[in-house]
């Protein structure tokens, strides 16, 4: 396949591109800044995009967007989180909808945060969005793909859970603290977390690319979500350190504001029902096994 990728420098994109190339695909990065020699360039804020006239694409994987876990959610930060997703998704969707030939499929990132706080209830793709800032962002993010859908392109909304990797995300932040024996559960500790090991995420993306029956929302998460307390104990176990502390919810809210509430204290017990029914097999469905793998493989 000829695959166009946005967000190539992020945690997922930087792992996905060599993965796709190793499988015989030709990958083209849609980048910002100066126009690269490839002729691929975009500036979503100013509604500018340039694609080479002599190149067609079989698939588009759209990952670009402001990092929600980087910094406190000020009013400006929240605006960047929203606009970076809506502007870029609308631009790429309208652009590929007008191409001839059109790409066969567009895999567009979204997030498990679309479901908001659901307590202990198991969540599947059939569940409705919740009511929170991230839920609203994800709904608008997914809606921005409509031009591609109307053009007959198969669009998949990848509702991605927190990714387990040493290169970024939650584990990169927690691991140094846990190695010092200062690991702590967050808030009540009973809130659920959906998660996915980076290698399983890459396999799932590849699986979806070639499975024409998969359309619309897909939860990209392991089949066994865990509580925050379970995450704390599992991570402490694999690094062979104690984790006896607790950060109360009030402290987290003072430190991180709204981000603490939606990213740490909300309970999200999502499962990947559509992947399971499509016979996708997870290499790391259990948290402790997944944590040991990323530590041993240094990925």
C-alpha cells in the first residue's frame, strides 16, 4: 500500500512508520514546516495542504493532534487540543475526498475519552459518548471526517486507549517514580483504566487497514481494563519496588486541575468488542505481561 500518515513524530506515528515499512508498504509523511523534498506539506491552522500531483494513496492514517497529557489544561491549551484535531481532520478529509483516485480507507485517531466517566460499567463501541471536555473533543474530531465518508472512503475512528510504551505516555511518566519506590495509587484507586501495549496497537492498526468490514468506531484497547490500584501494584511488581503511597483526588485536582479529573480520576472500563468479534488476537491482553514485555524489549 501507499500510505499517507499525519502525526508522524508522535509516540504512535514514530513507531508505526517503521512497522508499516517493514511490512512492505510505502509510507509518506505529511509534515509541517518547510516543504520537504517529497512535496508533501500542510499547515492546518491556515488551511494549507500540498500533495504531489503524480502520487496516489491507498490509505490515510491521521494521528495529528495536540498532546492532551502535556501541561495543565488552561483555556488556551484546551483550545489547541480542540482546534488541532478539528482543523487538521477537516482539511485532510476534504482533501482526500477530492482526490482521483481516492484512498480506499482513512484511519482517523480518536480517543477512549469519548465515553467520559462510566464507573464500573463495561463500555463497548455501541455505547453513547459521555459528557466532558474530552468527550466533546472526540465527538467533534470524529464528525470532522464526514467529507471523506460522504466521498465513499471507508473511515475508521480509532478510539485509542492510553498506550503503554517506554517512549512516551503514562509509563514514561510513572516509571522513574516507581523505580525509586515512590509509586502511588491515584485518588480512590477503584477507577478503571483502559490501556494497550504499543506493539498490539500497531498490529491492530495493520489489521484494520486490511479488514474492509471494519468501519466506524473501534476501541483500540486491551480486553482487560484494570483499576488504578491494579496498575499501581502491577507496575511496582515488575520493577520490584514497593508502592505504598496514595495521592488523594483533592491533591491531584490542585496540581493538575481538569486534566486530573478527566485523565486520572474518571473511570473508563472500555473493551475492544469490535476487534474481538473480528478475530483480532492480542499478544498482551494482560497488564503485567504487557508491562514486562515493554521493559524487556525497551520499546
